[in-house]
C-alpha cells in the first residue's frame, strides 16, 4: 500500500541545512498497524507527515496505493488525502465552533455527501465510539479523552484507506492514552490500516510492527506481532 | 449546504470572540454609516433639478462678456432674449422668470414678509412641471394678476389647499389664485412660494415709472433683468445651438450697442454673449453673479467621496487585521480543515462568508444607527437627507453592493492568506509571518493614521478660518446692531419713526439702508474723466441715510461722511478700493457722471476706509455710498442698541408706523455669520468624519497590537521569565509599529496642506493655520496611539509564562 524508497528530507534555514530523514525505506501493507517510534527530533513526525501526504520528501520515492506521489503538486496530494487518509492529532484538532456531531460530520460535508448519508454515518461512529450522548457538546465542554475520541471518529468517518496518528496520546493521561490505544487496536482489527508516531515504547508494543527512528535513520524494524 | 455551515461557524465565532468580535463589527458599522451617509449626501447633491421631466434638455441661458471696464458673468439675461429664442426651430419651450423683492403679502389680517415671490412667463409650469393639487395642471397664465401658490403657502394663509379663486394682496395689487402646486423640492436650484404671471410686471412698473421705461425694461439687451430657461428639442446639441443664438443675437444686439456708444461718445467696448447651462449642472458647478441659491462646491463632493472610500477601506483593513490577529488559532484551524478534506475553494468561501456575516451585522447596526441619527445629523448639518432602505430597488441594490464590496474586501485577505498555506506548517504552529507581513500591516496602520491626521487638520483649518471670518475686524461694528427687515414699510414716516425709536432707552442710532453685507448691491455705471480719457466703471452702490456711518462705526480716510444738512443729495462717498480702481488722484476734487445721463454729476465728498461689505469670499471691491433719494424703496432699518433694549417697545413703534407690516428682525452679527453657514456645515461634517476616522485608526492600533502580542506571545512570556518590566515590553511593542504612526502622520501633512490651500482658495481673505497645529495634532495622534497600545498591551504583556 505504501512503499518508500530512499526518502530523504532536508530542511534549509538560510545557509544551514539539517537532514531530518535520510534514505528511509519502508513498506506498509493494507491492514497493517505500524508504529514509528523515536525520541524527539528523530524525524518521526516528518516521516508520518510525508506518509500522510502533508509534506514532500526532498528526494526518494513514495508510492501510495500504487501511485508515485513524491512529486505530486499540492492540489493532487490534497485530492488523494481527501477521504483517503484520516488524521488523528496530538492536540485533537477539533474546530471550536462546531459541536461533536458537526466535527465528526465535517469531512463528509467537504466531500459533499448527502444529508441522509451523513446522518447515518455519523450516528454509526458516535455509537461505535460510545459518545452519542456528547453529540451536542462543543470541544471546550469535553475532557481530553472525549476530545480525542471525537478526533478518532472524525478520522474514520470517511472510511479511509489509511489512518495517520501523530502522537495521539501526547496530551492524555496514561489511562486515557490506553483507552485510545485500545480504540486504535480495535479499528485495526476491523481492517483499518494505521500508521502511528510515538515516543513511547509501551504504546509502540500495541502495533504489529515498529519502525524505530533515530536522527533520521531507521535503526531497527521489529515485526514481532506480525504473525 | 456548505453555506449553512459557513454561516453557522461565523455566528458561533462571533459569540465565542465576544467583545473582540463586537469591536470588530462596531468598527465596520461606523465605516458603513459614514459610507452610507456620504452616499446620501452625494446623491442629494447630484439629484438637484432631476425632478423636472426631460431635465437633460432644459438649460438656463446665462450671460458673459464685457461692459466697459467690467466683466459680466451672470446667471441672468435680458428680456428680449426669450423673444428671439422662441422663434428658433430647435427650441421646444422658453420661459423667463423674475424673482420679486421681499415684500409683504396679505390675506385679511395675515401679513407675512415673503421673499419667495416670483413672476413667471405664461408657460412657466409647462417647463417646470410641478404637480398641481388644485387648478388646471399645468396652469397657463393668460392674464396679469394671476397667481400660483405652493401647498405650504396655501396652508400658511388659508389653512387648506382648496384656495383657487382666493385673492392675495402684495404692494397694493390683488392676485387671484389660479392653482396650488406641490412644494418645490429642496433639491432644486431655485425656490418659490408664489409664481405670478409675468405680465403683472407691466402694471408694477407703470405704477413707478412711465411707459418708455417699461418698454426699455422689456427690450433692452443690456439690461440683465430676468432668468431665461429653455427646453431644446430632442437631439439638438446645446453648444451648436448657442453658436446660432449668439450669431442671431448680434443682429439685434449690435445696433443697440452702437446707438449707446454713439450717444455716450464712449470708446468702451460692450460685448455680451450667451451660454447654456444644463439645469442639472447648475447646483453642482455654477458660480455666477446672481445665482438663485448658494450652489455646491465640487471640491466638497470630491472630498466626501475620498473620505468615504478611505474610511470604508480603513475599516476593512481593521477587519482584516482583527481577523488575522488571532493567527495561531486560525492557522491551526485552517490546517485541520485542510486535512479533513477542505478544498481551497471551500476555505475561501468560509472566510468570505464569515466576513459577509460580519458585514451584514455591521450593516444592520449601521442602518439602524443611520436611521436613528439622521434627524440629528440633518439638524446638526442643516441638511434634509432622507434614508429609506425600502424606497426602491436602487437603494436596496446599492446597499447590497456596498455590503458585498465591504464583505468581500474585508474577507479577501484572510481568505486568500490562510487558504494558500500548507497544512503541515499550519498545524505545527511553526508558520511565521515574514518581515513583509509586518511591514504591510504597519503601512496599513500608517494609512489609517494618515487619514485621521488629514481629516483632523483639515477640520481644524476650517474652524480656524470660520473663527477668523467671525472675529476679524470687518472694518465696521456689527455687534449690537439690529436689522429690521423690509424697512420700506415705514418709508412714509421715516424721520418720525426714527425719532420715536431714539426715545427708547437703549437705542443709540437708527439708520436705513438698501444692502447689508452679503447682499447683492445695486450696480451703477459711472463715467470718470482724468483729463486725458474717459472711462466707464460699474460700481456697487449702497443707498443709505446719514446715520448709517454711526450705526456701523465706519471710518473716514478723507473728507466727510454724507450729510442731509450739507445737501449731499448729489454727493457720494467712495471707499479706498474705489479710489484705486477709478484711479482718482485727488478724489475730493473729482466728479463722477452717471452713465447715460451727462447732466447728473456726483461730487466725492468723502473717502471711507475699506470695510467688508461683502463676504470674505470676495476681495473688498470698490463701493459707492449715496444718500437714499426721497421715496426710494429701501430694505432695512438698522438699530444700534446699547446693552439692554426692550424689543417690545421697538415693535410698538414699528407697528405704529408700518401699516401692519410684520416686524421681523435679526442681529447683524448673526446675518454676517450666516454667510458662512455652508462652510460651517462642511466643517461640522469634516469634524465628525475626523472623530470617526480617529476612532477607526485607534481600532487599527488595537488590532495591530493584538496581532503583535499574539505573534510575539512566546517572546513576551520569555521576557517575563527573564524579569523584563511590563513597561519595557510595552515600549518594545509600541516601537514595533510606532514608526508607522509617525510615517502616516507626517506623510498626511502634505495632502492636508494642499487640501487646506485648495479649500481656502475660495476665500479672498484666508487665515492659514500655523505649522504648530500640524505639530499639535501629530503629537496628539501619537499620544492616543500610545494610550491605545497601553490599554491593549497591558493584558497581553501580563501573560503568565505558563499560559504561553
């Protein structure tokens, strides 16, 4: 599903160049739950942004669903993202002016789903995540866990090919983080492909495969849960 | 579908932002009120005379040329012109009218001074199509002494409009009412309450002079005694037509001129020609002698339009600044929306709809404010503007266009600014505005302060000048001088009236005269010989009695004031300007001949110092003062009073001698101040604009400071931790944009200087504000901007490090 070859990312600030990623190779198949593990500054967020088609690599190749995407224009990448990739953010990324129902519904609106379809899909998600009772609440009225559950709901509402989660438990207590991890695992069991970045080895254990990054290099690849 | 979503988000955003959003909306609404007000004002100015059907084909024929040493540039024209015009093929209608003097009109025991009495040709109402409430529509006069009155006049005298057949008296002549028309719209370049048949003039003149005079009055091409209007047939070009008129006129006019020149043996040139002014252009840009009303000055309209556009632009800029001030939150929101599937078009639509929702709110508040404030604005500015949103589709669409313009303009920057960013940088919060962004915002603030500076300085200059014309030494004393209108009512017993008045405590002097400062003066033609050549000069004349000098406290330069006792019926006082113009080397030895009558020679008995017998708009012209001939009509009684005067006692004496004429009086100072009413009104409008633009500029500072603090919040928090004082941080915030305030203020000084000069050029006597006024306002504006920074920054720099 995703194949990366020699991905390199270099940032330039004036005359200073920093290599964030260097010659990263990886393959992610449909239905996998891959965790990118690394300390701060290891390049995991950059890698996950490239996989999520948010950023472009400086060099190398990236195939997404059979398309070479590393040289696509903004608009083309945006079109692939829309409905095809669901994002879960560390700080939830909810729109303050929209309530729970509307936040989850938002991607469907942008994709111009009919009202009936939207109602059905949002109701399913609310029920699946057990947040139906919160549907009229606004983000500022929610706990951090509830916010992230809504964030997850919004990420999966379009039934995307890939879920990209960047430190999804970063703003949660460990108990709440565990809950989110459970939700992600169950989503993976349902067939969702998930790529998650984290700096926590404990959370990394939840994935089927762990790619460990350090200073922009892939240092180990653990496939212990693959079987 | 998305529209609902955008509107919902915008409304919730407003609720969420609370005071901040209200400030934003209120700022926008202030700009819109100003914009709407200026639109009303300009529309009113441009609507003059548009009520007449086929107004594009209606023209006033005015006169220009040279008469002796005098240039003629007059709205009036001679009576025979209309006769000639009526015979020309291209003309559909020709109408003349003559405004009557201020006289008493009576019905039973009701007597009022009326200065809106006109005499019009029989087809007056064919050309000027007023609606008739009573009588045949339109009334065609077919006999002398017929009269049409307006609705207001009908109510004033009869309490009803059904008055056809009723009779009104004026100067001993009875007029029968044959029609009642609607009131003349305010936006008309002439006003009347009565129109009598022009043929009545024959009777009036024959009462005062012989038939030869009447014939001369009706046929003399050199006597500019009426206003002539014509309607051209469709498709006729006015310029080409006027060329024909001037050619044809020469055949009739030149023989008369030759006759005059031969009679007078004068070598002076006499050349008159006519030109056409479209009726709709008169109010806007005609400034001839003898205008029927004070017309507009195009510079005001340009100034207002400029100010309105600038105020609207600056309010939009504020909106952009306030919208983009909360950058970090907005950036991330946009990033998230992009990642959950929003296309760029959808994001742009969201911001534009948000701005339109703000605009709609502002427009609603603005319209309510305008509706509530318009009566006060009208009263304050002396206007008669109407605002009715639902009056017509044009208004509705006009407002819609303004709303769309403001909404799209205000929303366009955030829309394109945010939607074009890449989501990765937006959600990471690492997106930084470059130096250019700061410079652009700084320049926007500079432009706002520039406008505020421009307006406050120009408004100050206007008040400065108004104060100057009110308080400057006019060369005469206007304080404590009472002007009684239509003094002619006591003409038959003038001496007895004066003597009895003087017995009242507080009355010092009493005088009679024909013209007051600001009035049109009689023009007299005089022939002067300096021994080598003879010249003819036109001089304004004021007919006065001998106490006039005491009432006004005029000062002598040489000789003596006119005196009855010394038999000065053939004497004349000239002012210094006249002495210079006539080039009289020994004025007291000179004699002036009345042009056209070589037997009537006047002796210059005194030279008086120049005084402002006209407004400060014109330079002090030559003036001749002559004693009122017996039985000559005069306009005013002037009473010089001491500190206290029982006006009831004055009225009693008036009633005793005036044969029932109404006692209408005013203070001379007020009348003189009234000459500048138009400029006072403009100064008031400019002052209000200046205040509002100042408010908007300060709002701009608040928006910018909000932006700076938002942008620099991390830095500020760090400085807090490191122990920087609040004052130090605030000074640093101020210094980031203070330079732009200075820049705006300094750069605006140049156009302000130019605008003041341009405005002042309409005055012959102009007192330019000193440079210190510029410095004063520059300092005030900078101080205010610092205070605004202080208030806004106080909260910002108090950020606890942990929150940032």
